[in-house]
């Protein structure tokens, strides 16, 4: 449908209005594709990490805990893995949703979620024994959160139109 609109706009006589409209629509389509790619990448990493966290053997938890096994820490790690699987499933399936407000709210929620996780790991890094894995987690969480924040708050909020483009011929009832 969008490709059809773009084709029709290219057939119109060239005016500054038509060329600006064509450029704007093309930019919004590209933003939509980038956001869908972000959702797909986040879903893939979340699903893999979640499954690995759920299936992590006792020996790895023991080595991460300084040689001592902590059942409660292992249980919390598995529960976090379950949440990552759920987030992965949601972000994988939200790519096909055309509701702009819903996609906006998902981006906003994931922005705050990743930033809060980064701050929690940063606090742990400075209040407990320093760990290089924490720095990797802080960087990754901040980058992913920043990417969602760019779509939600970037360009003075004008990127929000990326959510409002129709993507299929479904009729809302």
C-alpha cells in the first residue's frame, strides 16, 4: 500500500510540496524499518539470553559467585531469563502491530526499562566488587535503551509519525 502511494507521488508533477511529501514519506518508511529491525534484534538477543539463563547449570553460577553456589541467586537468574523470553516474544510480535500509540508506548516502556537496568548494574558496579562483565552490561543496556529513546523522543518528537503509517489492508472494527 505504501509503495503504491510512493509510486503515485512520483507520477505527480514535480513541485516543492510533492517532493517534500515524497521525502517525508520515504523517511518515515525508513524509520519504520529501522524500528522493526531494532525490535527483531532485541527479540533475538532477549530470547537467546533468556533461554541460556533458564538453562544455566549450577557450575557456571558457582564460578560467577566466586566459587560458592548460591541457590537464591540461581533462582533469580532463571526468573530474569523468563522475563527476557517474555520481552523477546513481545518485541518479536510487536513488529506486525500497526497501532501507533501502542508502538510508541512499547518504545517508551523499553527505553525506561533498559535505562533502569543500566543504572541498577552501574550501582552494583560501584557498591560491590568491580566486575568487567558489568561494564559490558552497562554499555549494552544503555545503547539499546538509547535506541528506543531515539524513536520515542528523537527529532523533537517528530519521529513519532513513524508509528502512524498503514502497513496492510486490514480494516479496524
